[in-house]
């Protein structure tokens, strides 16, 4: 099963991706997590990506496409995968279509006004990328791995506004792109985490 999650920043793609990957036993490929890991390692790619991410801009297509191509060639992707945050432009989608077939594209849809409070309260583990929200988890260490809980630098109010603009301009056209190819299923992301998970499972089974 080859899946893609699309949706605006803060829609809950990462939260649902972790649940779906554990349910279906497929790897979770988050380009955001991969880029943040590269930044933490201080690699050449990380140094290049950091200025784009911190400003809320997209990292150039060729950089991200190279990263995803390499990841999809790994053995654990042979029986399926979930792409979270990729593709994000039509050029990325076209290139992905040349590499592999896709079975489902899930659009997690949440109104903009809800996204800002979700993102402002988001906290993540800097080691295993577990996702929390201050309203339900206010500890300094991750309950899964003991890593430090941090606020992402790109979750500042100004950067979030940029990320939303970039989403509307560059990523939203993917919804029509995949609808035309009859791969798109829309899921209402303005529900509880469990309800959204159930809705996604009904699309996939
Ligand atoms: P990325 O890490 O992919 O960020 P994003 O797409 O902006 O998505 P987010 O991680 O912000 O949100 P999410 O939908 O995963 O929500 P989450 O589950 O965390 O990308 C970051 C940056 O990397 C980009 O801006 C770009 O610079 C670069 N990049 C990445 N991929 C790229 C690509 N392909 N091309 C170019 N550049 C790329 O949930 C958010 C919060 O809401 C959490 O606190 C969570 O607990 C809470 N929450 C989740 N579900 C619910 C619910 N149902 N109800 C209430 N709260 C909820």
C-alpha cells in the first residue's frame, strides 16, 4: 500500500501518519522529519535546508526529490510506505509518478483558523519526533524515548503565516492533480484524533 498524506501545516498529518503506519506496518516517510534530522546532524543538506525551513519556504524540489528517491529505494519500502509532506509541488508529484505508483492520497482538511492554535501549541521530541500539544502534554521529556521536548523554530507566528501562504499557492494544486487521477480521498481533519484515524482506515480498507 503506497500512501500519500497531503494537507496544510498543522492539519495532523504527522499525528495520523504515526497511527496509520503502526496499524498497517508500513514505514512513515516524513520529509520534514528527514530535513530536521539533517539540520540536527549539521550535514551539508541540513545547513542548506535550515534557511528555507526557518523562513517557512519550501526546500528546493531537486533537494527533496533526491532525498525521497533514496529513501524509497530502501528495502522496507518494498511492501508499501506512507509519504507525509511529500509531494508538496506539482513538479514533485510528477517526479514521484515517474518513480512509483500511488494507491491512495488522503487530504486531511482543516480550516486555517484552527491550524494556527494547533501549531502554536505543538511540541515535539527532538529525538524520535513524537508529536504533542501543550493542552494535553506539558512535560519536558518525551514519554516514548526520554528525548527533550522542544518547540519547532518554524512554528513561530510569522513563519506559520508564510507556511500557510506557501501551502495555498504551491501545495493546494496537488488536490486537483490527484483528484483528476482518481486517487484523492478527503478526510475531515477537524475532528478528534481517533475519529480521523477511523475515517482514514475506512478509506484504506
Ligand atoms: P513538515 O514537517 O512536513 O511540516 P508541515 O507539512 O508544515 O506539517 P506540520 O508538521 O506542521 O503539521 P502536521 O500536519 O504534521 O500536524 P501535526 O500532526 O504535527 O515541513 C516543515 C518544513 O520542511 C516545510 O515548511 C518546508 O520548509 C520543508 N519541507 C518538508 N517537506 C518538503 C517538501 N516536500 N518540499 C519542500 N520543502 C519541504 O499536528 C499539529 C498539532 O496539532 C500537534 O500539536 C498535534 O498534537 C495537534 N493535533 C493533531 N491532530 C489533532 C486533532 N485532530 N485535534 C486537535 N489537535 C490535533
